[in-house]
């Protein structure tokens, strides 16, 4: 199974980019974030013509998540993160594909911090960690894939002081990511590239950051122990970020033995 995550940053504005990448990369499962579309605006027909079934949770103008499966229909298990019934933001969706539980997330950014948005970010990650622990306890093969909006370590961001006050790099944010690893999840990219210094997945549109390779690692795929044993390869399709009308993120992928 080739599993990928891609923050598409508006699925309808970048549908041609997505379809071209699907043809080239041929992922079996794709987690998408930042659809920025209503449920009724999701391009189901175009994706079906490309060979992909889908489940999705949209939200007008913001957020939105989806799971695509090549030649199959994902079996929806959740379309919201448990723990707060008042939270209506479309940030989490979960489905079973070919015997694997896929959790697709678009975690809160949390800026500006300190403040209510940062508090929401930390509370959301607490809920996510609680649910991730429950998924791990099932013993099923599970992947957590998406835009975590956390830079796990200093080496996961280009050398700069401009992000020092940013929610993405705060100790509390990094502790939330570390707590998932402590549960027993495997950070797939770091497993395959343990010493790589420039393992970036996001380059801001501003300040010429893409040409300067001034990037951050925000997009992650975490694998349960059962899946981590099947990890064969992983990578970042950086060239997608350099295309026409690109998202500010690049796809991240893993290959798992069947």
C-alpha cells in the first residue's frame, strides 16, 4: 500500500494539480487537508473518473478533510474527533481501507500565541492523543496522516528566528507531538531518514521561501507498531510544490508491505 498525505490548500482551485499528481504518483490511499469547500462542492465525479473513491468532511472557506482510495470506497468510521461535541470545525476524518484504519487530520494552527487559538490547538491535540491511544489499543493496523501543524524538532525548520513566537514551534506544541511518539507511534519519515536535516513539507508563499528552500516539516505520517513493521519506503514529492498554482505544502508518502 502506498499511503500519502497532502494539504491541498483548496481542492477546487488546485484540482488539476491533484489529478496530475495522482496519475504520476499512483498512491493507493490519500489523506487531504484544507479542502476549503462545502460538502456539496467536493469534486467527487472528477476523482471517481480518476479511479478514486472518497469520503470527506467539508467546511465553507476553511479546513476540510478527505480520504481517497484507488479502486475502492473508503469505509467511513468517523467524521469528527471525539471529546468535544461543540467543536464543529472539519479537522478529522477516519476510514478503513483494505484492512487499515486511516486517520486523516488537519490540526489547528494555533496562531497567534498566546491566546484562545493556541489554547484550542493544545486542547485539540489532547483530544487527538486520547483518541490515538484508543486506536493503538485496538491492535489494528492504523496510520495517522495529515497536517499536524507542529514542527517536531529544531532541525525540522530552516535556520531562522522569524518563527520563534510561532505556535508551530512552541515547547507545548512539540510536547504534544512527542506524546504521540511516546504512545508507541512511529514517525515514518524520521524512521526512513533519521539524520536528514532538510526534510521539509511546507514552504510559505511569502518572502521567497520556496526558492530559498526555507521550509518546515508540518505534514506527518505516524504508524502503529503493526504498520511500522511493514514500512518499506517514504518520501516527499517536493516537485509538486514547485509547479504552477501550487499548494504551499508538498505530498508526503509511505510504502507499506502487504
